[in-house]
C-alpha cells in the first residue's frame, strides 16, 4: 500500500516511479507526504465533482488487463489526470507559490492566494481523509490545511475555527433566514454536503438533481428549451429542471473508433489499428458541411466538437462536427510499444492519409456525398490542416490553420527572438546580464558554490559537465518562458518585465531566478541531464506523448528553440546541438545532425515551407505567440489569408468565443467555479464591460478609499418593466460569458431581463491594491462583497432608471452561497435568488466531501482505490 511504501527506501523509490514524482520521497517530511496524498486525491475529486468521465477513470482503476496490481492501475489512472506532468509534492513550494503578493503573480492572477485567505478567515472547507473507512488513506489531516493558514497568513488553527463559527452565526449555516430562494445541488457533487437539501419554507426550495455535477444547472441547456412546462413563481424565475441519470444532453458525444490501416504506403501490409474519433451531429442539417478538427501531438478531446470555435461555427452553419485523434497519441496507438522500429509508421504524411481515409469512410457511412468538408487545427495540427487542404483538395474545400508552424527548421532560434522582442530592451538587457553572471560563476569552483546558493542548486552540481551546464541554461530559459505565458500572455509578460527590472530584486541573476520562479519548484534544483533523457528512452506506452513528439521533431520538423540567435540575451549555452544530440541518444546513432537536416529539408520540399501551394486557407496567429515566426504572416493569394491577432497567444482563436471577448477562464479545480460558459453564435449579446468606483472598506465611514470594480451589462433582451438579473462573481475573474450563455441568460431572454455580472473584489481586475499583503487583504470578505453588490445595484438601478424593477440574483458554488446570503441580508434589494451548489455551511474539517466522492465512484472503483492504499495486489 502507499502508506506502507512510504516507510521504506525501496517503497519510496517505487512510488516516485509509479506516480511520476518531481523528486525523491527520501527527504520528504510529514507535510510533503500530506501534499503528495492530496495531489492524488485532488485529481480524483475533480473527476467526480464535474463528472469528467468517471466511468473511464474507474474502468482504468478496475480493469485488471491494465495490470495485476491495484497500485499500477491507480498510477496509470493518475497519469492520465496529471497530463504527463510530474507531481511536485513539496510543501515548501506550495507555501512559497501562494505567498507571492504581487497582483501580477500567478497565485494572485488565478485567485489562489485570495481564495486560500478566505478559507482561513471565513469558511474552512478543508477536504480531509478523516472520515472513517474512506478509501484514500489517512494522510490528509485537517492540520495540513490549517498549517498553510499559519505559514502563509499567520492565522492560527484556533483563529480559523473561531472565524468559521462567526460565519455560521452570521449567515445561519444550513438554516439561513431567507425566503424566495431556490437551492439546486447535484447528487454527484461532493459540495452538496454543505448545501441545503431540504425545503426551508414554502418559498425557499431545495432541488436535488439526480446525477448532477457541480454547478451543472447554471450552464445553458444546449439541446432543448429548459423552461417549457416548468412551474414559475411570482418573482419571474423558474425552478431549475431536474435531470435524471438517464437523460442525455443533445451535444453529449461518445468515443467511437475506426479501423485504420497501419501502413498506407505498403499495399501488402493489411494490419490495422483502432483510431479514436468524436462526432457531434446535434446541429447537422441535411447536406450541411462537415467540420473536422485534426488532432495533434496529444490525446483527443471531445470538447473540440462541443465547446470550441469550430463547434460554434458548426452550430451557425448546421455542420457535422468531428475530431480525429492523431495516430500514436492518446488511445490511437497502433503498436505494442514505442520502440524506434515501431515508430517508423509515425509521420505527418501518414496522419494526413489517415484523415483522407477516415473522411471517405465517414462520407460513405453517413451518406455525406453532398457535404463540403472544412478542416481545423491548432499548432502542429494547424499545419496538418493546411497541408491536408494542399494534398487532398478533393476532400477539403478549405482550412483554418491556427498558429500553424508550416516552416520546418532545425534551429528555431527565431522563437526566443520573438520572446526577446516582446520582453523589450530593458528586460532583455537584464536577462543578458543574468546569463553573463551565470557563465562567469561557472568558471571557478568558488563561483559554482555561489551559483548553487543563488539558484538553490543541489550539491551534486559541480559545473564541470558541459552538458549539465547547458541543461541548467535550458531549464532557466524555459522557466522564464513559462512564466511569460502562464495564463494571459499580455499580463504575464508585463509581470515578468516588472520582476526583471525591479532594482530591489538583487543581482540580475537573482532577479531572473525569482521572476522565473526557478526557486519555486523543488527543495533544491537537481541539474542532471540524464533525468531529462531517461524517461524519453522508455518505450512503453504512456499518455504524455513526449517520446512520440520528439521522434517527429527528429524525423520531420526540428523546431528546436536554441539561443543561437546573434546577440541573444539568453547566452550561448543552449546551442541547437543540445537538442539534436537527443535524437541519437534516444532513438539510435543513425539519427545524426545530417539526417535531421535532411528530414527537415524534405518536409519543406514536400509541403512548401512558408509558401504552401494552397487556396481557401486562413492562417490566424497571435502577435504574442513565439511560434508565429514559423507560420504564414502574409496573404499567399486571394483566398489564402494571414491574420495576426494583436495581443493574441498560441491558438487563442480556436477556443470558443464569448461575445467580442476571447477568454481562457479559470482552470477547473475542486475548490472553485467551473469555466465560464460560451455563447452560441446566435446568442451573442455584445456585453459591455465597465467599472464602478467601489469603497474599499464599507465598515468604516471615515475611509474614503475606492477601487475600480469590473462589471458587465447586457440590455439586448430587456423589455420595459422587465426584471434585473445579477450574476455574482465568485473566486475568479468575471466573464461576459455568464450574460451570454447560461441558465440566467436563457431566463433573461425569456423574461425580458436586464443582465449584469459584478466581479468579486480582489479577483480578476477588481484589485484594491497592487500588493496583496495580509494587511491589505483584511478587506476581503463575503460581508464586504455583499455590501459591494448592494451599493452597486442601487447605483445601477438609478443610473438605468430601473428603480421599479425586481432584482433576482444568481450564483454558483461560493457565489451561489453569496446569492442566498444577499437575499438574506438585503431582502429590500433582491426579490429572490438562485443559489446553485452553494456551500452555505462553513466547516473546518470537511471530511464528508471525500465521502460523497467515494459513493459517486461506486463500490468497485472505491474498493480498488482502497485496496491500493492497503495492498499491491487484488
């Protein structure tokens, strides 16, 4: 079992290998172990909370063909959830990451620091393993969370408990004094344990959605009218529909497989493999087009056919939406392993032939002979889309080739050239000085000692191995690039610039290390080139796709981002040879610099490089995307257009669009809200973003400080005398999507409502301070947020001359609780509320959360997880 393995060196080594840990467990302390356990449990909890293919997860955990040992099956399931990334279980790194106070830091820009503060000062909500007989072991005690409060904010465990008691006393916990509130919860959602599950009075109703997940009811229903035949009440809104486990949404898609030929260029080879595809026909009209998303170097995702720009276009044009997984990735791996010999069938040429054969098959199967095909793709898959139009114009009439690097090149020095240009001269000069400082320190033993201290390098680094020195420069470079493109490139680049040019940040190398978060990830930074190579030599099948993509760079594309550009600020310790040597080290000595160059030349000759012979292709690129240097940036002809999106990042345009806004939304996690919804094409409302001067401290009449609070409005469907619907922003950035494609938006269209969303103070752009120190965060509370809303609504109703309109408030998750509490505390302002998945009861030890997770997974799945925590075999 995991807990037993933690006790021995052999067991810890096996856990590191099985679960792809970033570092050894040998030096882990108690809180590192707690963090490791929570990392595994969190990943499972997200699957359950949002019902993200629970069946697929449990199938992996229980299917003994995937391994005789329960721990092997569980590790395989975990690998798929972590996307091939190693698990950083360092408690120190966790605390350090949340301790950054700048509003531009990742912890603040994502809302992680703020929400952690609110759990320490108001809510708790700590999902522990203290429930008796839970299958996840007992390595996540409540102290793991309360210690974070103490270490990050100086809030003691006793203070956390006192704050939670005050919250429950102030709002009433599960018995708030409210009327005219609907409280929907999903039966699969672990948060329902802290919600209201029984009617409080005749007008405050609890609705349990059988088979529902977290906040599912606040999303729009994509396939049919939600509201016909549903009972209404006197306040202009209806109770959410009850969805049974047997109901199927109109755009729900399932995995399908096509028998694809292994070798298209050998007529005698009749071997085939199962190639995964997804299809959504909910919008397809007779003789309507077929939109095909060509997948790239990773597992296929069903969301491309249901929740993307292509999906929205399919809705607009009555198209059949399809995506085809790339051979050798995801579930479409044709060979028993990934040996060099078996990888010889992996190429873009084979992938394009796969696409042609699949299109012919689907045309015949579904009688699509009269339909036109348009192909879509992003990044490498964007290049595939352009090349498919070039090589198979008889199949595809057009293509959208987003962020497509069609120009193959061995030494992609232009990539870092774009990064340098975007960072600007002042920041680039600091980077140049940092690398000069690095290279000088590497020249002497005394310098290496100082370097180890500055960069927190492990003692094993001695500066004598040239390859390891290159690896250090490589890791430093990518650490900074990652921070510059973490969430929103425009904001992230500005944050990097600020950190690099801060004169109080120490030497240039110290500023670089702090800004790039090079010191955030491990107890010490291990610089061993073999750690990079070793997993890539593994020929067994995994979900990362790293070995396969490296093979394609060695045999077709190159794309190696070096620092070989003349006058590069990143020094000259990342030569192209640092990359090309991997090809021989991993795939065999026959992969030389000469063979790689020859392969790249062949690719460009075959496809045309930056001038492919194509018509009817659009090449969108983001101005902030370093990959645009290898794409088409000027129109090739009258029907092949290049579009540069000012301020755009990599593949931004292929995501779903919301009104006039392109947005990423917050990553889904078990503590926060779901990603903002996306408006169907026909429902765009042209939401208007504005700001309101909000008081910093409502509880002190003498404090006249204000900040700009973001809000969105839409009056597109408002009718005279209609209500005003307000959506509460929660623990993340606000998005116009809630006004355009949500349950509230649908209700607004039905009842002629004026729609508003108000961003929560301290989240998104509604920051009262540049630095979120503990002192500055004392004005972050639900009570202050509710007063924000009341003041704002009075201002808006007067400004819009809607004083006689009834107000109904909506919210989901924490914002759902806010909606209920607003109706409770400000009944004269709000006539009613929809409080979806609202955890209205605060609690320190939220042990029931994993209890619901266990029940939702089912006995067989939970027993296998439990067995993994007790035995290796089952």
